[in-house]
């Protein structure tokens, strides 16, 4: 186990790289849960590249979070993720606030960092990185349990969303690098 902590005062942000290295090494599955999913271009590309090389990439996000602007801004990436083969699972009827991940039945993380710019390159955050198959198996069990309370967003459903949603996303998309 290793503990990674972001120290903005020293401009040190290891959590983002921890995630990226795990995703880049994945061969079977990448299962993440994040309260806010606003990945930067590099993070988005890593997820899509993993899916395109046959990795089962799934992300649980709240269908509706406690932050309406974050909800709208996070949706800017949905089309690229869905087209790239990433599965988006929307947690229903409650705010999922977990920040967890597990990769290939060995690597796991639990912490305070969401997958957004503020958490990965701005805020003081701390995540544990755990290399243990027993922990990873338990994290997978929890992920599958949480998935039972999710609806999967399909590309077809996403492309058929109302025009007002598309316009709102377009208006808010310039704010994405700030969140």
C-alpha cells in the first residue's frame, strides 16, 4: 500500500499519474467510481485507449449529483467516452460520492480525489494505492453491487438527448478546464 497526496502549495499532484499508470497497464478491466467525472483530455484518451485495446472500462457516476454545474460540465465528455467503448453507469436515486477504482484484480485505490481537474491538479487530496488481489476482489464485489443500482447510458440514448441539453452543455463546456 502507498499513500499519494496532492500538495498544491508545492505543486505536487501524484494522484492523477497513479490513475493514468494503472489505466495504461490494464489488460482486463478498469472499474472506477467517481462523484464528479470531468477528466482532462489525457485522462479521457487513456480510458478510451484502454477500452479500444479490449479492456472492460466501466465508470459509475451519479445520475444527478449535488452539483448541477458539475453534472452539465461532466456530460461534455460522454460522447467521446461512449464512442470509445467506455461504459458509463449512472447511479440512481442517491448521490454516489465514492472515489474508488480497481484494475485487473490486483490494483485498487480509495481516496478523496474525484476524476476532475480540481481533485487531480488543484486540491489537497489523498488516495491509497493498494496492490492486493484480496482487496481488489472485494472492490470488484462492491462495484458490482453498486452497478445493480445503476442504469447504463448508451451512445444511442446519449445522441437522442434533447436539443436544450446539447445547447446547455455547449454553453458550459468552456468551464470544463476549471472544474
